[in-house]
C-alpha cells in the first residue's frame, strides 16, 4: 500500500501538471487512512505501564505473603478489566482495549506474584498456558489486533520459558497456537494475524528441535512443510504470508547452515545419515516438485532449491553457499523477466546476504581484521549502489510511485 | 452474550488467583511435616541481604551411590527423589529415579526435582523449595550446630516452610 504522505507529495506535482484537479487529489487521498500518532503513544503507554506492573511485583511491598495484598492486586486487575469493557462498549475503542490489555498484563503479574510469594513449585510452564488461554478468550470477545499480537507474544515467550527453565517443549502452547490462533487468522482474513502465527510457529520449531536434540537440519523439513501448506492454500489470504515467512526462515537457516558445515566441530553437530529424515524429506520434496510441475508452474520451482539437503554432499559448506546464491539469482532473473519489482528487490537482498555469508566465512580467518571490515564495507556499498540503480531503472519503466 | 462471556472470563481469572493464594493457607491443615538439613558447608550468618538469608539444602546434593538413574539425562530434566527419615527424624536422600516413585511407608516421601549438573560423582538437583528466608527465622538458631528446616507438604505437592531450628 502506498504511503499517504508520499502520495500527497506526488499528487501536488500531478495537480501542477494539470493531470488531476485538486479536488480529485483530495478524493484520492481520502482513500488512504491517516496514521494516528495517538495510537503509537497509546502503545508506548501500555508498554510502560505493563513494565511498571511487572517490576512492582518484585518490590518489597509485594513480596510479603499476605492474603490482603493479593486481594488488593486482584481488585486492581478487575477494575482495569471492567473499566476497559465499559469504555469499549461505549465506543471508546482504543482506550477500552488499552485498559483491557493492562488488565490482562495485571493478570499475568498477579500469577507471577502468587507463584513468587507463596513459593509455588513449578515443573512446567503452566502459568503461561493459562495466560495464553486467557488471551485467546479475550480475543474471541473483542477481536482486536492488539490482543491478537499480545496473545501470540505470550504464547511464544511461554515456549521460550519452557525451554530455558524446564528443557521441555510445551504441547499445550503449540496447540493454543495451531488450533486457537491459527483458526482466527484463517477465518478473519487479516494478513497481520497470518504473519504473527507463522512467525510464532517458526520460532517454536527451533525450540522443538533443541528440546528433542534433533539436528538443525530437521528445521529444513519443518519449514518445507510450512512452505507446502502455504502453496496448497494458494489463492487464500493465508498463502502469501506462510510462504514468505517459510522462505525467509529457510534462507536464514541456510546462512546458519553454511556456518555449521564450514566448521562442524565448532557447532558440535553430527551430520549423520538419518533414514527417517531422508524418507520424510524425500516424500515432501517430491510431492511439492511434482505438484508444481503438474501445474506447469516452472518458475515457482526456484524457491524449493533452498530445501535441498546439501549437508549430505562432500564439500557441503560450498554447496550450501551455492544454494543460497542460486536461489537469489533465480529470484532476480525471474523478477526481471516478469517485470516484478519486488522479486528483484528481495532477490538482491538475498544475494547481498549470501555474499556476506560467504565473505565472513572465507575472509574472517585469513584477512587482517581491519582489512576485513573495510573490504566488507566496500562490498556492501557497491551492492547497495547496484540495487539502487536497478530500483531506479525499474521505477522509471513502470512509472510507479514508491 | 459478549457481556456474559467477559464477566465469566474475569471471574475465572479471579477464582484462579484466589485458588493459588488460598492453597497456601490450606497447606497448614492438610499438609504433613518433614524436616531436612541445611547444607552445613556454609555459615549462614553473613549470607544474603539485611532481611533475608539464602540457604542451600543438604538434599540438593546426591552422591553417586544413591543416584539410581543409569542413562545420561539432560540438564533441567525432571527426576523423582526418595527421602527417608533417619534416627533423628530428619529426611535424607535414599534413591533417585527418572520415573514416578511410590513411598514405602510414612517414613518415606517423594519429592519431584530438576536435575542440574553433576560433578565428580556428586549430582545436583533443584527442588524449588524456598531458598530466601527472612532473618527472623534464624533468631534462635545456633550457627555452629546442624540446622534443620521444617516443611509442611500438602497432598497436591505444594510445600511451605514452617521453621528453622537446630537439630534436637
């Protein structure tokens, strides 16, 4: 979507050149909503007050196990909730949601407080499970995007907490994500929800393989599954976000992989032939390839290069870099032939990152450190100039305002 | 409908928090008492800030011969520790397993713990027992004799510190 202020600037030129009348400009501008600066302030105020709650819980006043103090905190939480609800019903939406969210944070803080002062012994992340469930219900009632965002954040942080403190993967949290939040993301047709759900899934997969001590390359399979789901859902609003996030995470994984393969012992990884991985990988990979071929979707074969299990090959580190480069270059090429600006742009960024990865790997050990940074900077500068030039050429061709 | 759901949700949260707080006070009536030693390698006079003393319990350290787990387990994994009362009425570790254990009689209790690490044949676990104790608890305690902590343990697994005293 175009930015309102850039459109306004460009629109003035169009008016001067008599392409459109000032009135038409006004009408066009009205199509683009104004961003309210007040919103940002509200979000910051929520953040600050929440941090305030959470730190207050650990203050001296709150650390004494007295029932009256818990009761006071609970009363405070209820007041926030009820005030938020009433305001929301009176069409004071933003203020209402703010107070509701603060009530939600107060609930989490109260949970923490009770656990802390009564030294409740925890062996898994159940407080986070409860907190996530509450956020899901809150979202069901109000269907507000801030609540969705907060809910996803709490669920994901809960999984991180489960990993760090209990070295376990919490299946309730992933279920809340996959059954609860995904359901709403799918049915409410909001891009933002789809992105949030997918990002949370991608992160939780990382904790999953760590808990079960699977090798890093299992992520390749999980992300491929994600990509396939995105591909099958093609035509729905969910598809773009899933495939985009799946590809971005696989690309980042690919960069990481090339470091791992460069020095396997440093990362204490054992690349062993795993028949289970190879079988499931084979099924998924053949499936998606055949599906694309049967739909005559040849240019779309490019992204699946990223999912090749290069770690089985000799000189795997070089092949892993090759995969990254091939992916970036095909993206750029497809973008040029199809006049697709965004493909060229993303392809160039991918190319830049691949170059950097290769550079860091091969130059860090051999080059003098200051030379390393200087040459790295020059490469970056040159690349950015190239990208900028392409951008201008494309912009000139399409006459688009960006 | 929306109103109803909202008030139900808030009520649910309130009830939950009150249960969490309330169970602490119920431990007194339903719990059973057990005593464990404080780690005697430390002098508890100077540890902690002005108001609290940080303590370690003797049962957190388990010698090799009582560690009943054959396989290698990873850090933060759950283990079950069997304690048995000694002649002085204080509980000490007799067995550790990676599966649920059942107490043989009232002389034994099972505590759930997290394995942390091991070092030259000694295994360290974490029970989540209160380790920051207000100074008031230590007023009548002689630091040069063995110190024991009395806990009350509820059937639902929560544990509450009752007092700190010297071994009788």
